[in-house]
C-alpha cells in the first residue's frame, strides 16, 4: 500500500482489529465496512485504557489550575484583567437565562454606550450551560470550572478522536492529545483566556470535515459539521477561523494529490460542504451581522495589536510557564505572558522535523508540515523580529494584515495553530514506531528506546508549571451587602475611581458578583475608537473613548501630580457624570487613593462618606438637576 494512502485507510477501517483496507478496494469497501466499523466502535466506546487516558487529562487540568482552587481569594497573576472580564461574561450568560435579556448586547458595562457581546468574546456556548454553577457559587468559582473543564475536555476530545480516527495505538493517541492540550501556547493562554483553550470541538471539527467525503451521507455529515461550527462560533471565533484556514488548505492539497486514486470523493465532499455552509450561515447570519454592523461594532484591531508578531527566536526557546523556561528570556521574546505562542524549544523542533523526514512518503504528513511552516511564517507579523531586534525584513503578514477579517487577527496567535499539527504528527510518529515494533520483533528494544528518548527530550522540558496566582482585592462590602442599591437604579450607574480598564478591572468583578444588577460606567472590552479628528477610524480599542474626568483620574493614578482644580474642570466633571448618569462615585483603598479622594472632593465640592469599605459620593442631585452648577466648595 502506498504511504500516502495510510491516513485514508485508517479513517475508513480503523477498529479494534487495526485492519487496513487496500487502496484499490477502498471505494467499493467503504459502504460495506463503514457500518460494521461504526457498530464496533460504539459497542466498545470506552475501554479501561480509554478511561485511564481520559482521567489523566482531568488530573493534569486540575494540577495546572490547583492554585486557583486552593485559594479562592486569588486571581491569575499574569492576566487578572481577562479573568475579571470572563467572570463578567459568565454573569451575563446567567442573566440571559434568568432574566431573558438580549444575549448579543449589554449596557451593564460602558453605560450608556454599552458593549457589543458578539464583537467581544461572550462565550455564550459556555456561560449558558454554566449558569447553575454561576448562580450557586458565583462567577469566580464558575471561572475556575470553565478553565479547568476547558483543558480536561480538550484533552479527552483529542484523545478520543486520535485513537478512533487516526491511530490504533492508545499510547500514540495519548501522546498526541497530551501535547495538543498542554502545549506551551495552551498553558500560556490558560493564564487568562479560557475561551482560547476551550478547543474540545477542534478535533471533532477536523474529524467531521474529513468525513464529508463519504458518499451517500452528504446531508447527515453536513448537518453534523454545521452544528459543531455553530457551537464553536459561540466559544471563540478566532480558533474557528484558524481551524477553517488550516483544514481548508489541507483538504485542497489532499484533493489535488489524491485526485486520481480517489475520484469519487470530490463530489460528495462538495455536496456535504454546501449543506454545512448553508446551515451555518443561516444560523450565524444575524449574530455575525450584530458583530460587524451592530451597535459598538468595530472594524479590525488597532494597528499596534496587528503588529504583535512572534519573535523568530521564540520558536527555539522555552516558555516561562514550562519547567525549562526562564522568565527573563521569555519576557524579551514576547509581548506578554499570555501570548507565548511559539515557544516549542529546540528538542521538539528537531523531533518534529525528524518525524517529517521519517514519514516523508505520506503526503498527508508532508502537507501538515507545510501548514506548520506557513503558520509559523504568518505568526512573525508584518516585520520579522529576532531576539527582540527588528530586522527590517517584511513578513508575509505584511501582505495580509489589512484584509478584512484578517485585520481582526493577532498574528502571533497563528503560532498557536501549530500545536495541533505537531500533536497529530507526534501521534502518527508513535504509531509508526509501534507498527515497526510489531513487524520487526528483533528491533523492538532499540526502536522503543529511540522513540521514548526522542519524545522525552522534546516534551519533558515543556512540562507546565502550576498557574501563578496572587491575592485579589476583595469586593467591597458596599457592593456585597447591597448598599449600592440605595444609589443605583434603572436611571443611575456607579462610577468608580478609576474607571475600569485593563489596569483596573475590579469593577467588572463587582457587577458580576451582583448578577449584573449593578450597572457601571467605563469598561474593559473591545470597543470602537471614536476619534473626533478621524471619524472614519473605528478600529478596536480596549477601553471607552477618552473623557476629561476619566483621563484626569487615570493620570493621577499613574503618579502624575494633581492639576489645579478650576471651575472649568468642575464643569467638565459634571458633564461627564451626567453623560454616565451617575448615581454614586466610589473609591476603594488602593495606591494613590488619597490623591484621588482629594481630587474628586475638590471637583464635587463635598467630602465622601465611608460605607462598606469604600468612600462614596452621592451625586444623584447633581446629575438629576439640570440647573446645578459646580463651583469651588469646602477645601479638603
């Protein structure tokens, strides 16, 4: 049998016996064998080996996230702002079910403009099922369940798909799934992006896409794949997009190289793909229209984000989250701790290239290798950087990053798409070694030692460290006791000092704790830029447009001196409070809180009241009375 037919034969005849159908008989044997194989597969859905393998992924996921479970008053050290953001999203999902609110937009943050939930990662496919946990234990615990479950389910999904569709060796499937789930990029994003590590649908999408070529099942296979795509769209569109690009290129190449021996696959594939496209677009048409054209939608990411490329040297380095990694080196080679997407290390690079050479007769494996190289090139961004130095050499992303849809992708994350490719090739490589040991008993010992040594040298340095956490600031009693309800109602919001942003996300956690009954001004979310000097610029920003009061407070928080408080500043502050429809201004103990307290007191003309661990200014009369004018009041 030709090596380039191996993958096809396994996809059709993989069963408990490991029998492979010869390529010449594949078209005729497909229909006769397929039903029998499916019956056998479902009859032996899980063996004890499968249970042990799946259990290891649960154990590893718990071990990685254990610091969050042991310290429920802690938050992620490297990306607390995104953790608070997803806790807020989990509260939104619960509110959709309990209050029947509109799922694709919310005014609980960034009032009065609100937040486009489709243009942000609303994770409705996760937040809705987790509603009971969110309501019973709160969004903070629900986040821990989200993150831990994302890793465990992703590992289990990869293992089951690999073991049933790609390889016969359970060990090979386990090794491949282990890397797909706990690759450095996955562990990095686990530090704040549970939506990205929720990749349990990716192996299913790959499997069902390859199944589109089965004759006589176009409608069934198309509907199944459409359901998976729709589900993934409400977890993370970026992962779905990368999966679609990789699968599309792989299928296109394989269609060309297999066109002579497998002429009967093209038309069934196209018919089933048409069903998938029609159903998926029909269901997602409205949500996507809200995302791209609805209120608070944006057009592409900011220029500085679109320039976030992977440092070329990072591919051979080790992530700070890996046992062999060093924080100082990793910090020099990446934008932040949550975006260490390309840290594979020399050992894995050598092993991966060696496997490509070893299995070079398989066109499927070579195609996977080509995709890995393409994604690596795309991840470098518009200009290639080496060891933190801009080489001035343009990357292929320079030709792509202004294309619609691609302008919303972060280039460095294309390196993250390499991990599943490496995992699949690892599984196929271990399977090839297992086959050689069975067919060549005399060489069993050397083959086993060589494979174990190569895999260990590549993967042991990548063993992840438990996630780093720090104690988070508690939600003030003013919020937890419900005292805020005396000031905030359907006509008023809470304004915090400073307003929430990437450096101060705590107010998002406050409103999440209340089940989003509390409405706040300001936001940490993707929002359109509203530059009066360039009204056409609607690229995404991570905070609302600048306002005089939010800018003043942010400046003081950053350590700048307090400017002179004039009546003009007071007038601008009052205008801002009326824009936000503020009912109360709240300041909790934090760095430079005395300066912030003095400034706001001078602006409003009166001192705050200490209530439930927070300084509180009741501003309802100022905001509601249009005739009120702020002038210099009692000095602080």
